[in-house]
């Protein structure tokens, strides 16, 4: 079931644009109660997408096992 959910969660346009700034990095999906501009506890990070050398998101969302639903 988790595999299906990860496939259903697709990056937003903003996350796709953010990936361009972080080639060979990651773009994180955080719980909406938190701002990316502020401090985000590890338990509020839902998961991350890998970013390739060209700044493109590759693969499915990698679930954070430490995420606790708010």
C-alpha cells in the first residue's frame, strides 16, 4: 500500500522549480503546518525526491520513516 501512495504523490510545480536549484540533491516534502522558510523538525518531513545532475526530480517520493502524521 505504501508503494502505491508514494507513486500517487507527485511533486508540485514549486517543488519541480526548487529541484533546479539543487542538482544532485533532494527536494523535501514537508507537512503543510510548517514553512520551508522556518525550522522543520525531522518528524514533519513526509519524504524527499532525488534530484539528478540536471536539476530534474527522478523516481518516486522516498518516504521518511520518522514522519509522524500531525
